[in-house]
C-alpha cells in the first residue's frame, strides 16, 4: 500500500505541520501577553478631557480640566463619550498592529481578534448614545 518513499513524505509533512503549529502557538501566546498589557488613551480636541481604556475597552482613567466647569453637563457628557470612543479606536489600532506583527491580521486568529476588538467599540458607542439622549 505505501512504500518507503510515501512514508517518508508523510513523515516530513507531519513534522512540518507540527513545527508550524508550535510556532503559531508561540505567536498566539505572545499576542495574548501583549493584549493584556495594552491600553488606549485619547484627549479631547480642547484638551480638557483625557481618557484611558484598558484591554477590554473599559474605562481605566478619566481626567477633567478645570475649564470643564464652564460647559453645560450635556456638552460635557457628549465630549466624554467622544473621547472614550477615540481612546477605544487608539486601542483598536494598537491591537491591529500587535496582531499583524505576531499572528498576522489575515490569519484565523487575527480575524477573531479583530472581531472581538470591534465589539466593545460598538457597545460603548451605543451606551454613550443612549446616555446622552436622556440629557
């Protein structure tokens, strides 16, 4: 059924596949470690609001300049939401770069990471839009 040549080819293919799998696993571990350390930061155009979001897009830091007191609350809320979105977009760019550098943006892992990264941005935008409509 198989001769020595066929078995040798099969063994070479298995060895190559195993080596590639180990390398992809190493890249995935590296990406995971990098993603857990990432954050995104943005500042409002007027410089009165600074926002930092963590790896999941959650708010880690919010700084408000004293000049913010001169604004109506609804304007401040809208500016905070816009700055949170900008920080999440900065985080998403950093995630895309890290993904491309490690597993490759077009790999199955890269596409999954991109999809997961897009979800918090959509959810945050919807939450901010709902919150500012009450105003």
